[in-house]
């Protein structure tokens, strides 16, 4: 595949350092959260680390641990800052936001860099096939895979292709970063580890069926929930499998990590908490009255694990026990992944309703009718919430009525 670069504008040179070293339900019981580190600045106060992190959403779920949380203090009601339509295109990917720029690939070919402030196109790279995977941004580079199985490293400032690597099948999910390496999975059932600077292969890990999820990281372990019905724990340094935990059904949901616990739902109507250090299931949750699959990845905090489902609901579960804390009924399925910001949870439904729910209770505080189908999850950075629709619109919300 070839990318054809169109330079519409070039943003000023900015530092692209990444903020990390890398009772109602039925629960079946069986048996410190690593935070991304901000770049060190000798003259900056300690409080600036959180401020700097709040300006970024550099990958699919915001952090290498795929927690789906942001330190941004959004109010419970937002206003539409800008809305831009891209004709004859559609979006399924979650936006990445870094340095005041949105990075987003379309299903119909072009990959865009848009200014967060007003949606203006800074550059676009045109291709013959599209992108479903979210981009990942780090140290002046953009990493993204396409539906033809080509994994790109682009210059974040200009969109120029720096290198490519080819998988044997399409790439559906975003990449993660470990030290000098980049990791991504593909439908060829392979997790690839490459050098960030050159794209040179370091190792690859094969599973029994397709990989459609972001490879979550915690310490020197990466986690892949596969279509083969297992949670795979892989040593990043060696590429060797450490454990395989049965999750009983295929999944396209990305595992979220909180301390030594990992949370993921499946197509088999179960939501799991797994101790990845011991390689065992801690609890399973299944709804007592309704049957549904999970295609939404969870947002996790010490207070609650929040996840959408195909049963037209958003659930909050106790991280320690799996007990149902609350459920909020929606009018359509929730395939997109929620985002937690402080006291609030942001959810978008398939039919295009953006909701703000109270984290403590699940009570609806605000909603906005987008008027289009939405598969992509929200991204939250720099006081803004960004999402894209299936018919080719990108929307940016900010504080206010």
C-alpha cells in the first residue's frame, strides 16, 4: 500500500514526548496501579506532571494500561466547539490527541492530522485502503495499521512515511509502546514487536485465532485477549508467553489493568476480573436477566469498573468483588468504550447519543444527540472531548452549555 502525502499546513515544532515509560448481578468467584510517567523537566513543579498528562490522549485508551481514564476535569455539561464533515468517508477509530493535534484515520483511505482548536487539516496522508485502528503518538512519530495489514510509522509533524511493516492480515487495533519498541496485533493471530526507530522486527508471538485488541502493558508484561478464548500474558522483553487464562469465548475487547488485576468482557456474555500475576480468574459477572455480548472495553478506577454492552446498558461493577453497583439503560447498544473523568463517565451509544453519567450512581446528568451512528470511543485531552462518526464527522466538545 502507498500513502500519498498532502501538506495543507504544518504545525509549529512542538515537543512530542510521551507521558509514560511505557448485589443484582451474578458473580462467580474463583479464587497499585502503574501510572504513566511524565517527561522530566528540572525546572517544572511537581504538579505539572498531571497537567501535562491531561493534554494528551496518545493511544486508544489513553494510557498503556488501557484504563480509559483522564485527569481532565470536564464539567457534567459540554458544548459543541466545532463539528466537521468529511464527505464520502467514515470513521471507526478512536482519535489520538497529542500536542494540540488530533490524529485520525478514516475507513475510506485518508489519515488526518487536525488542529484540536478548530478542526483545521494540518496534513493528510491518502491511501488506497482505510484505517479502523486508533493511532498511537510518541516522540514525533505516529504509529498506525491499516485494513490491508500495513503498519505505518509517520512523521507526526509532516505525515511523511518513515517506515512500514507488513502483517499477513488486517490490523484492527492500535499499538502500544514499551521503551524503544512498538507492539501491535493483527488478524493473522500474531502480536508483533518492532523497533520504534526503524521498524526492524524484534519478536512475534502467535496465538490460536485473530487478534483484534490493543496490547495492554503493565511493567514488563503485555496482555492480549484473543479470538481464541484466552487471555495471553507475554513477557515483553523476550516475547515468550507467561500464562494463558481461559476466558471461555472470543473477544475484541481490550483488557484494562488496575494494579495486579485485569478486566475484560467477551462475546460469551461474561465479564472477567483476572489476577495476571497468578494467572487465574478472580470473578466472573453475568447479568441475571439479560443476555448480551461485550464489545466495549472497560474504563477502570478504584471506585468502579464501567463497561458498555450490546444489551443497551452501561454497567458499573465493584473492582474487588464484581458486584453490580449500578446499571444505566440506553436506547441502543454501547460498542464504544466509556471514559472516566473524575466524578463523571462519558458514554456514546451506537445510535449516536453522547451521555454524561455520574460515576457514583449511574444517574444521567446530560446528553447530546449526535445524529449519526458511532462506533469509535471518545478521546479526552486538553479540556476537550473528541469523537468521530460512521458517516464522516468529527466532533469536538468543550466546557459550557
